[in-house]
C-alpha cells in the first residue's frame, strides 16, 4: 500500500464520524514501521516502538507493525515511494539522502520525527596487529560493515579526515558477528563495530582477544563534529569491555532516528510523537535504547529537518530549541 492510503483513511474516518454525529470509526488502518534485518538493534527497537504505539493508540484504529527491511537505505527509498509510514534510519545516511549527495540519485523527501539512541562506533584490532591509529589501516584488510548497509556514509568521512582513503586498504563487508570471527581467525586486521553501549559484538571480541581500541585523533574528531551535524562526541566508560581500563573518547557516528515522509499527515505524526514521548518508559521496558527518548535528545539536530507534526508537539511541551 502507498502512504496516501494512510492519509486517506484519516480523512474518510473524520467524514464518517461527522456524518454519524461523532464517535470513532471501527475501521482499522495499518501503520508500518521499517526497521532492519533481524539480529540488529533497529529490528528490536522498531518492534518496541510499534508495540508501544499499538498499545497506546486508544480509539485511533491503528494496527501498527514493525517490518523487517534491509535497513536505512531501503527504508528511506520506501518512505519516499509511500510503501512505509515510519522508519528507522542512521542519521548519517539520512543526512546525505535528503541532500541527494554521496551517491544518492536525488534528494529524498524524508524528515525526522525524533532522534533516538547514539551509534557509538570505532575500529578495533588485535593488540599485536600493529594497528594503533587510523593511519595504520593502510595496507590492511578492514571490515567496514555489511554490504548495502550504508556504513560507508560515516566510515568514509572518518578515514578520509585522518588522511586515509578507501584505496589505501582492502575494505571487506560482513555483519558484526561475522566481523568478530574474521578478526579472530586473521581474515581481517581491523573491524569497524558499534551501536548502543555496550555493543554485543565488541563484548564478544573482547572476551577472547586482547584488543586495541583504535583512537580518533582529537583534532580530527573535533573537525568532523564541526563539519557534519550527525557526528557528536561520545565516551565509552572505562570497564565497559574486558581490559578496557580507560574511558574511550569516541564518536556517535550517526544516531538512530525515527523518520517519515515529508508529506506525511501532520496530525498523524503529532500523535505518533506524543504517544512515544509520553509513554517512553514503556519503550525503555522493551529496550534500553528507549532512554534516548528524553527532552535533551529527541530534538537534537542531526542535519535532517524535523516534520511539522513532531515540531508542533515539541513546541507544546517546551523542548523545541527554536
């Protein structure tokens, strides 16, 4: 179904209610949330958001479902086509999609509903690999994420800012779990891993390997944050992973955020935003990433314009920054 079906439902439901003298319609409308493949945080968080919206929708007649997809890039394209109503995306990928740059064939008309959990990611390597800084990736075999997932949208700026191009190393594609196996058996010299902290794949790697948490150059990191709205400073506390004795000063390389089509119905998006924000503890109960639904974080600018329906709710409760 195309998204206009959702909007048409609300128009028709309102007309029916008026014709009948008020009351709610018994019709059901299907609200789809694009997530990512099973096994990752997007799939679980998207399911949690769908469950909370379904449980709190009241008499709106919604049937809300999280839909497994290939991730951010598919979600953005399907929102623009009207095949999804809401979706999760990495803020770095959306940043370039709405601008139609870095390989996107056009500017995609999607907007943010709320900024969610940070994606704290970094390169790790075996302690005896000789990789102690990002410049040492030259000539190495480096896993830079699953094929088609869009990791290049944030990995490429990071390595290039440190003076390393993709042609300087051999980029490999694999899931996070497979990346750890490749690091363990020597098929890869370094891997780029991340997500909510603690990240399961890094915990797995640290449990059996002595690791180097490859640092970002502080000056380069500051410039990345200044140049790209989706980057922000992030710290992994000491002791998060085995043998990690010092805090790791890293990067949020593009927070998870909830997005929708720019022409999505304003009242629907207002209701979605209100329900998730006011019932955020229910999201937390299903996944810790729900803690990101807080006044300081949900309105954080990652470079994608916010939808008017979301802005209206945030202004009403006094947290919109402008």
